[in-house]
């Protein structure tokens, strides 16, 4: 009898008969592990526990303590969802059902969108399927058998037709339902206990807007009840904080169908954008060169950069009246224009690092179905920076940029997780160059003392990168900043500098973004603060409220004193009652409201109401409040 040698995580080796399953190995190790086992990792590949092992390999039994097992659970939840839909809608076409971050989805070809009542019914059937504890049974079939099994489902038949002749075709059964699927799955439906269907949405088949519209159901699944409840709480908080609703309530921005994907910033929203810009300009005043470049370029520029061939469908093309061709384009990114500025002058090694930064408007032709509030638009601004430097300066510059980015996020109360992305399979430059780049980037990253995750093969094609994933106040993560090393474009654009040896050398380019697009960053800030911005950032910092018309002139003088000191103060006088005006200030989340009555006039004071403190008031002199407010603004304090 032939045997295979399986190496366990502790380094021990087990010799077992060839064809032994993961479940059998778990039983050999112990009954507790057998009960907890969900899947097995064999030579880096996650498989079903019931699948025979045919080769020598390192293995690890996965339980609910392993992050990878959660993806298996969610994939299985998607399968159970499809089982329930097919029971309720026997004619439904079955699309794809992958696990995604925090959950899963499945696409169905049905005559109408799913209603909330439909989702409730489907979820009920899912619970019935889970309670019956059907085993997930994997089978390998040939193409003819696969076509026979899915003869009534054109979506599956299309997928089968695309499989290569040497590809293994697998199907999974969970009792009443069979699906075309690669797996893996948990041992049985009964292991799925804590899940919830969340919403329905339209989705084009295969993501192609020219294909039919399917109906997608989103759900989430967790191993523990408290994890599910925590996730649902975060989702509810997300809905309350939705920047589209909060931004409208606070009168920060609006959209109009005459400019799809374009943001109209109100005076209040523009104030916030300008405040963030001014902060960045202050941080970059000494050693960055702020530049502005044209929005419109001939295709020749994009041919040099490679965008015309690979990115043109995402660019807004403009007809050239002289040629009659669409050979002009609005710029979708700033990089090539900065390269032109660099090449416009001769540079010495003494000039480097040379840092160009800009806040120019960019345009990208996103499909209409992908547009979403401020997070996906067609016109946007970036705090874009390109740094031209020598190879020997990379480590020091990356350290400097990392410190800069982390300190910037800290100002907003945001924390960041760093990810180090290394060379992809398709790349430019030789291995020696990549070795130097990755070594310098990794050394600078480790010098920060920050923990980081490795993302092998996820670097840009021209160099490795550090990505900054930012966590907001309710624990959601957003990919924001990036530091990228670029050896490709200095070659394409023939960039040069004169070295200390008086000969020409090729510089390296670092691409740096902190906020990313201001539009998306504003969406994150609105939801992070739930619209209750710190004083320095708030579009309206102070609202002054006379108790009655008798105090209006005195309140106007207080407002003027605040404005003269540089505070964004507004007078709220009128025929409405004081309680109505206070309530309006609360709705607009004004950080401070100053009530002025006769007592305050007599003592040159104000009654201070702090946002979120209820009806509590504190009387202080106008001078004392001014000092307090100006200190908070100067230090960019997050809380009073």
C-alpha cells in the first residue's frame, strides 16, 4: 500500500495511506480537532476535508480560529443561498456566488428584483437547509456530464463552454441543489449558523453592461453570534453615517444629472476642501514645489506613458478640430505632466530630491453604473506628488514619506495599517533592480517600527509599493495612501540628471498620494466623524444666538470679533424662537454655540453650548472663549 508523508504545522511528519482525507487526519490527531475541523490546507491550497490527499505535502487543519476558514464558510453560505433561491424560484438562472470581504453574494437571473420580503423568505429557507445538515459532496465530472447536469441553466452552460480541455470540472451537492463550483466548502450545511441576508442589487452578467441584468443578493456570515451582531451594528452605523445623506443634511455638496459623476461643492463643502488643502500646503511649504499643469493633452503624451494603448477607454477623449480625430484627452492622472516639467530643465544631483505636488482636477470615464456618491466620481482632485531622486536617496525619502503620511492621518484621528507589495509576475526592470528597490523600501518600512503585511506579487508593474489602509472610527478600512517606486517612466521619458561625476544618470520616481482623491477622502471624513467635525475642520465653527431682538446688535459685535480673529462664525438671529435656533445648530452639528442675553452683554461674556453636551451651558468671557477656540484650531484638536 502506497503512503504519503504529511508535514504538520509543528514540523512533525505523518505517514498515512494515499487517499486519506483531511477529516480522517483530524480524527487521528484528536476528537476535539475532528469536531472543530472545517477545511484543510494542502501545500498552500485550501481543500474540502473530504477530499483525498494523493501527494506528499505540508498540511494544516483549519478551524474557526483560522482567518482562511471564514472565507470557506462564506463561500458555503453563498451555496446555501443558491439552494434556497432554487427551491423558491425553480426557474432562476444561477450565476456566480463568491465570498467577499465581510460576506458573500450570489447573482440570479430572475424576472424581477428581490424585495425585502423576498430576502426574509429566502433567509428562512436557508435556515431550513442549514438545519438539515446536508453534507457538501464534491464530484469531478467530464464536460458532457456537466452540460447534462446544467442543461436548464444557460449561465452555467456558458461558463462550462469557457473551461479548457485540461481543466478539472467539479460540482457540489448539498442535498437538493447541485452547483458548478471549484469549492472548497465546509463539511456540511449545519456548520452555517450565524448569517444574515443584507440587500439586493442589480448586476450585469459577467460585469458587462452589454449583457443581461441579473439580481444580486448580498449576505454576511460569521462563526460567532457576537461577531455577526457586531458586524450588523457597524452596518447600521454606516447607514447612519452615509456621506450622501449626511452631506446633504449639512449642505456640503450636491449632484446634478447635467454633470454625472461631477460634484457641486457648496460654500460649506468648499470651505472644508480649502481647509484640508491649506493644511497640506502648510505641511509641504518648505520642501515641495506646488505646480499646476494643463488639463488637455495630445495623444502623443499618452502614447509615451503607455496610457493610450492600455487606459484609453477610461479617458475622456476630445475631438481635435484640425485633425477631425479624437486624439486629445483630458488628463486622468498627473504623472506624465510632471515628467514634462522635469524634462523642461536640466538637473544636477544637487537638485534632488525634487518634489512636485499639485491639486489639479482629473477626469476618468467611469461607467455610469459604477458612480457612487463621492467615492466614485468622474471629476476629482488628488493631493498628488511625484519625487525625482537618486537611487541612493530612496531609503531616506521613503522613511520621510511614511512619517509624513502617518502623521497626516493622525491629525484626523485615523489609524493606518501598512502593506508591502512586492514584484508582480508581469513587470519591467531586471531582478537586480527589483532587489535593490524592494530592499530599500522594506528597510524604510521596518524603520518606522510599524507592523505591516506582505502582499507578494501585488506591486505596480514598475516597482514595489507601500499601501496605507486606514481604519475609521467604526472599524472600517479604506485604502488611501501609497508610496510607489517607478523605474519604468524615467526610461520612457528619458529623464536625466548630471551626477557628481559630471556624467548623466537616470533618476528614480516616487509616486506619493496621501488623501488619494479629495472627494473620496471627504466621504471618509464625513462618515468617520458622522458629520461632527473637529473645530478646525468644521465649515461653521461657531454660531452666535441672541436670546431676542434686544440682544441682536450685541451678538453681531461678538460675531464680528470672532470673524476678525479668523474664526468661521455665523449670527443666528431672527423671528424664530431661541430653542428653534439651537435645534437648527444641533442639526448642522455646529461645534460651539454662543448664547447672548442681557447678563452676557453686561459682563462681556457668552453662554457656551458645546456640541453633544445637551443643554449644559458654561458662561465665560468673550476673550476667554476666543483663546480657547483659537488654541483648538491652531493645534487641530480632535475634541474640545
